C-alpha cells in the first residue's frame, strides 16, 4: 500500500496513527517553532526548505472543537530524519512564520 492510499484510509484515533507511524520509522518528536520544526532530543532544526510533509491525519473532537488536531508525518529532504508533528487546528497561526504555515498547509491540503 503506498502512502497516499494509507493517507486516505485514515485512523479512528490519534494513538492508532502515531503507533502506525512509529512502526514505519517516524520516531522523531517535532515541536513547532516560529521559523522551523525542532526535535529537542536530537537537537535538530528543520526549516521549511529542509523537510516535506509525507502524510497527515486530521482528528476532530466529538464534543469540543478545541480538541481538533492534525498529525503530520515529516521527512527531512536528505532522508536522515523521520518524525511527527502533532498540532491543534489553527494553533500554528499564532506562533509560526508565514513560510511555516504555507509549508504545512500547502503540502497537507493540496
């Protein structure tokens, strides 16, 4: 099954998606910063021109729209890093640069 088929399939819970991604080597835990993604444990910073969004999964809270989240499967362009970014819908708008927002939105929704 290729990534796009897998992406369309989706998961029932965030835990299922994260476990599946971890099994496939997405072991890094990324945090969103203003101009880059950071894996603090590996002391790694990925700027928009250094990574691609390979898959994304959207989860909607049943009772509270504030519980909506997106999981991004991220790979560095050099192929040395695979990790995940978990982010609430729209949360990056306040703390991310326009380049970061464009990178996450364009590769995820187009």
